[in-house]
C-alpha cells in the first residue's frame, strides 16, 4: 500500500508570479517618478542659478572658527545704478 500526498502548487506559483510582476511594475513607476522629479529639481536649480547671475548676487560666508566664534553670513545684491 502506498500513501502519498499530491499538492497542486500551480495556484501558489501563479500568485507568486503575479506578485513579482506587480512589484516590478511598481518599481518601474517609482523609478520613472524619481527621474521626473529629479529633472524638475535640476531645472529649478538651473533657474535659480540663472536668477542669481542676473541679479548679480554675491554671497559671503564666514564659518565658525576653531575658537567657537560665531558664523556670519551675508548676501549682497548688487543692482545696477539708476541713471
């Protein structure tokens, strides 16, 4: 007499494949969103750089010294003189 258990793993395998496909699709969507957002941020940064150049903005920063003296930061906006 032989007793055996036969288990059909088809449903489990199909579920695992569906889950893997969903994870892959979700990961792809996230990567696309990251790329889009990165591009938006890069464009925004470029616009800020251009604006700073156009406005002739100069920045001066003096950091904290080894003696613990305070840091001083100053921005000077140089506007063309009115004629």
